[in-house]
């Protein structure tokens, strides 16, 4: 055989070499992918036909495949979905690409058992590695729920119900969840809830409902860890973000909040419960026309801790209660869960740095802490809050200890930490800080 014949490569050798190079450069390109559309499973998308079974079937197919799966909710359509639970675990990562609208039934009476029973509308359980994106809308159409709620300001007591409305989009016992770039609106109750979840992202979201809609929290974090909530616009009738239960490593950044009830840690410790919330960091917040700015709320008689929190780089405009710690809430069962001498959720190691803006009330800072466990290691640094009309605002402290650094307006009322250490909780409680009045009004905010 001539030398030239021996050296000639097989006809496909060059293709194989190129393909191998592409696999090295673009490893994701080699991953098998399955593309599904909700319409492939019989969905109509006219906002009238019931598309729930189509979503269930599409989810089952996506969950069963061994490939990375994209499940598409097509644009320019509205898919009516009734209360549904989509469960894992699934074999591979799923991307739910919502380009169109997913809408809920409007009338509470149409829901199972006459109204959902305080459950969920779109409920994901035990799912890992799921992304919701696509620029579409999840619409809870909660107007009739709000109209019948006793918490609605316009309702007469005899014409309302205390029945709890469903959570709109609820992730429970999930990990590796990303909700990005979609709109959540008009939820029956909370728009987006994470319960016992880990490694969560809720980014680039628009969350909106009317200012008078009851309990329509934007993002509700319950006993979850490693949660990132960033680059979101939230305008609701309740908290923009609330963090409760046993939650840790929660990060908020670049949030526009208002109207509503602001950013809330708690309430913690209700009905003698044990809660532990720590390692919370928030910065680059724009809070306007809200009931509260950044608030920590606990119940008397509870147990646990709220600690290691940083609130920084916050601009507030016309906020009624800009900075609040309130440990004086009463729950329906005030029997202490600890010793016979009483107990409280311990609050401390909280810093407020570079916070400016205007207060809609005379009191801009409220630290109403517990006699059973005074607040300690609080820090105010470069805080400048005045009344919206330009007048001087005030600060109120009750059993609150810490330090102030730099310019602090209104003047800090914090007691000295060394005094707390010398006296101990009992003596410090007897001495107190500031006046002995209750620390402001409170409701279900």
C-alpha cells in the first residue's frame, strides 16, 4: 500500500476530532434536552377551559425524563389552572419557561371544599433543581378572596370570613429553586412562599397587588436557608418580604418595596413556639410609602433568637415606622415556654448602617424590647431620618442596648452595653432605658 494511503485518515475522523473539541469547549451542548409544550398535552389556553390536567400530565412527563427538560407555557395565552400539587423528586433538572399567563379560578366558591381551606394554589413539593422563568405572569386573581376577608379594611364584620386564603406559589421541602424574571400578581394570600427550602433564588421579579389587599405578602420565607432575594420590585398589601420560623443565611439586595408593610423579620415565638432567625443581610433597599421600614417582631413568651442581622444602604421615603424592633406583641397563649420567670425570643447583634430618608410619623426609631431578654449589641451607624415635613423625628428605647457611630439622626437612645453586662437581665430590666410606655401601635402587620 502506498505511504499516502496508509496515512490518510478515515473519512469521519476530522468530524470526530471537531466534535470532541466542541464537547470540551461547550460541555452543555452535549447534554440531552427534552423540549415540551403545555399545548402538547391538550391545554387550550383561552382562560376559560380547565388546563389543570394538561399541566399535571406535562409535569409528569418532564419529571420522568432523564434529560434536562424545558417545559414551555406559550405566550399570548392564558391557562386556567385549579389548585394543584406538582411533586418530586424528578430525574433531572426542569426549566418551567412561562411565556404566557397562568391564572387561578376567580371565585372562592369554585375552589375545592368551597375555598381551598387555607392551602395552596400552585404547590411544588420535594422538587430539586427547578427554574421558573420566561417573562410571563402568574395571576392569582384574588379580588374575591380579599372582598370576603375580615382583614379587608372595607369589610363589615358580619359580612366577612376569617378563612385563610391560599398561598399562590408555594415551594415546600425543595432545594435548588430559582424563580426569575416573571410577574406574580393579585395573589389570594402570599405571592411566593418557600417553606423548609434551601439554595433558593427569587430574582428579577415583579410582584404586585393592591395596597388594600389583605395578607398579600410578596416573598414569604419559612424555616429556609441560603435564600437570595435580589433585583425585585414588590408592591403589595402586606410585607414585601417576611422571614419567619427557623431561617438562616438569607440575603436581600436591590429591592424596591412599597406600598405595603415593608420588610419584616417575624413575628417570632407566637404561642410559646421556638424560632431561630440569624445571618440575615439586607442592602440596597428602596422603601417608600409603607407601614414599616425594616422591622423585627417577636411575641411575648416565645423562645429562640433573632441575631446576626445587617441592614445597610437603605433609602426610605414617607415610611411610618422606619426602624422597628417590637418584642411586646401578645399572642393568644402567653404562657412562657421557658422558665417560670418568663422567656422571650432573644434579639441582638443587629446593625443599621447608612440608612437615610423620611418618616411619616414623629417616631423614626423604635426599640421596644423585652424585660425578660433585653435587646443587646444593637448598632446605629450613619443613620439620618427626619420627618417627611422636615421636622425633627424622635427615637424610643425600652430595654435596648448598643452603640451609635458617626452621625445618627434622631439621636440614639440606646443604653450602654457595659451597663447591661454589669447589671444582668433582671437589674437591667428594672432600670430599663428611656420611658416605660409601650413601643408603638401594632396589628397584623
